[in-house]
């Protein structure tokens, strides 16, 4: 699989406790991305953060939170990312979704990019 040099980065900001049909939302999103053959997805766990509610979530001992911030990052070509977006609507009742244009420099060990 190759990704075009110009791609789109999808970032999804949610809480660790968010669920979809009884399972972790982050897991449901990653499995859906895999099912739709997106190039890849990574879930990042944040040690501290807050969202629209301004409630601070932290790993600090005195403020132990189980609902830590998560970011799911998915990079693929724009067409595939935009086709994936409608899948998020039934899964998410809150969270933040962003899109950012990126340039892919390398994907996979066998891929050789021609200089532009």
C-alpha cells in the first residue's frame, strides 16, 4: 500500500472512558479505520488535558483520573479520509475532530518517493 505524498491527517480527541456499543470508542474507531483499509491509525494517551467542559484530567497521584485524554491519528489520502468521516458520526456524541494537510515523506520500507 502506498500513500500519496500529499495526504490528510485526521485527529480525533476523546476521553479514555468514551464508549461505543459497550466497547472503548478508540478501539471502535481504529477497527473501523482498519475495516475500511485506511493506511494506519495510532492512539496516543495524554498525561493531562481538558476539553469543552474544562474538567482537568490528569495522571497525577492526587488527581487520579481514569478518563485520560486520547488522540487518535489517522493519515491517508484525502479521498479515503473524507470517506471515513461519516463513520464517526454515529460513534461520537462528543469530542473534537480536526483535519490537517500533511506531506508523507516515507511509508513502508519498500516505498521510494521521487523528489518533487
